[in-house]
C-alpha cells in the first residue's frame, strides 16, 4: 500500500435457512464468468443486481457490500481475492428493523446504499433506511457474526452514509438526502461521529450543493490521500449520470469539483457510484454499477490512476483527465493468480442451509421453509396471502437475482396440498413491477397446472390466470428461459425431458429500485390449522437450450 494513501483507518434463530455458510461448495456459473482465463476480464464482473456497491481491501482480501432494500437476508457481503472473481460470503442483516414493519413487503424501502470500512480490527457497515435513519452493524470477522443494527442517527431521508476516521482520531460521516423523504436532495453534508462511530454528534455542515451543475448528487464515499479529503459521488441520475470527485484540504471544504468518468462514446450508461480500492502491489481500481433495467444495477471494474492529485477512472483516451469505462481489460495485479469463482446460482438443496443467493421479500417466518437434507429437498409450506392484492405483496416469495443476460432456470417439485383447502398454489415465478409464473394449483377435483400474469402488480392490479391442464401427477418440472431483452418463456414437463411451452412470452420488468428476480413460492388463500407444502428437489441455472 502506498504510504500516502489513507482509506479511513485502514485501506486496503430467525431461521436455520440463513446461518452463515462460510464453507459452502463454490460452483462456477454456467451462464456468466467475468474472468476470461487469459489474464483479462470482461465487464460486468458481477452481471447481477448488486447496486450501489462499496468495497475495501483488508490484507489480501477484498469485500463488497451493496443495497438490498426490502429483501432478507440483507446487506450481502461478497468476497474476492483479485477483484474479478467474487463469491457471496454472508449477509450482515438476518432480519431488518423495525421487525414488525418489515414483516410485510416494503418494496423499494429498507437498505439503501451502504458503506463498509475496517477500523481498529473491526468491520463497520453503515447503511441508511430512508424512513428511519442511519444504522451501523459491526463484526470482528467479515463472515460474521454481525451485531444487531445500532441506530446512529434517526431521521427521514438520510441516505448513503460513509465514515472517515482522521489522523487525529476524530470520526466523521458524510451522507446525502433523499428528496422523497427529506424534501431536499442534491446536497452533501459532513457530520462528526463519536470516536467509536456509534452516534452522530452534531447537525453537520453542508459541504456541496449540486443543484446547478450536479443534480441528484448522492452516494458519497469518503477518503483521504496526500493531505486531501476526497468525496467520490455520482451525479446526474442512475441511468444517465457521471462520476464526480470533490477534494479539499479541509474536511468541511470548500471542495473543488471534477468529473472523472462518464459514458463518453462507450456503451456503458450512467457509470458511477462505487468504491476506490487499491491492491497490495499499489494499483488503484474503481468498482461501480451500470443500470440495465430489468437486469438490475450490475457491477463493473475499471482501472484508476492519479494525476495531479485527481483520480482518473477508466481509460482517458484524449488526456483530459476524464475516463470512460472499459469492457475488457487486464486483471488487477494482486501478486498471484487465483482460481475462477462466481456467486452460486444453482441450489440442489442437499445442505441444512439454504444457498446464500436466496432472499425473501420480507422478514421471514420460521414456518415458511424447512431444509430436509436427508431427502435433498427444500419444503415450502403454504402461507396465507388472502389479505394482499397479488403475489407482489406476498412476503413469502423466495427469490434470487438474474445473473446473466440469457439463462434458463428449471426446478423439480412435488406438491402435497392440504385436502381441506382449495387454491393452494406453488411454482416458479419471475418477479417485478409486473410478474408471471407457472404453477400447480389445488382444486376440489385435483391439481391443475396454471399460467399467471399480473401486469402493473405494484399498483394492486389483479392476476390473469390461465388453466393449462390437469396435472397427471403431483411431481412436475417447471422452467423459464430468459432471452436477451429479458424475454421470458415458461414451460413444463412431467418427465423432466419433454417440455411443453406455456403462455405467451413475458417481458420481465425491474422491481422498485431493483432488477427482476426469479424464484419459487407456495401460497394459500384461507386459514385453517394446517398447511399444504411443496418439496423442491432443486433449482438449476443453465445456459439457454
């Protein structure tokens, strides 16, 4: 590490389903690998919705966190040895407070852009909930256990916090404001923290106003280098903006301004909001996201260099100090070569813990799911959803991110409905502001296969359900093919070999601030003293056939 660089203080049961899984088998994706295997990589390094990424290096390890909004477990922590090959290490948030509030779906709320830092032997993650305030969770080990959230500052519209511990021991917090809650946006403030970072000590000072030149400035990250305080902050909007850097010799400013990366002539729209990290060999790199609509905000890695104490991110072809993002580039020099790894997608359900790729749409009940490793299956018990308008508002939907522009997801399930109930339903879904699914549904005279579409589900619109056929048995294979443009085609099979198309092609839509997701569910519309269930043998993600 360059001696001149100072990144803060150092730079460089809810349910058995979500125990930290440090030693899970790592499967290499069949649909997206960023490492080209020849010393280069391609962007995005994470072709999945890890929005608002922040990252640090501690020793020889890199850690990345991202927004998780309403999804639980939240605050995903990813790990890498080389900035290109990443795996999911754990989640720092097993349940989201206030617990009762987040027991119901809260689309677009919850964990917004977090920051991660390492200070005096502990990991700190600051995350904002725009409706309740800024929280802190801490751990001695990035894999956990993580502390329960501590409310650092209560308030509405406080977003995107990032701490900095200065040489004199004083601690500071930079953050932005969400106009939807605070009634103001496009400003950056700096506040003083107490020494252990658990409480905000003052009202803070406004250090930058972006209204004239940098509308919607947000997502600030705080650094110090060569006596300069730096605030890296995106501006101009998620899909259309640029990466801004502010610098000052005084922590409260005045700050100079410079755009250090934008789309330019590249195909990467809105390249911004992320993290500066350096390698053990002294290289500088920047992780940021790109908004790909239904595919979410995917993560890119770009080279970074310093010129006249200003960072330049990407490739600066014309030498004006402003870079453009790369699509293929040499891998970072971290002193050695590491094997290819990717976040897990397929889940065979052979473990006593659910794969780390899965998230519920709210704080889960312990009765929603049961791992049965002796049978190699996941059992979802049906839960009542008659009080909500549609599946968009149902908390008991188990989802994972899209991980490539094109892929195929298939599941094998056996449905055992409660014979005293009707309208229990289980299947495979694509979830977003509008959604579609293929499912088994119980009726008085047996089990039926149905195809369901709900347009504008977020507005409370009803589903349109089409009966396909009466099921020949209770075990079925359900599949969705996601083609370029997020075009989704559903099909089914009763033998696992011959698949029959079901329904029209459905175009996936993003959720609220997140990309579309796919996953599984088991629901009912009435309350009695017992539940039917579905046993999922596996969910597999494979290339399109």
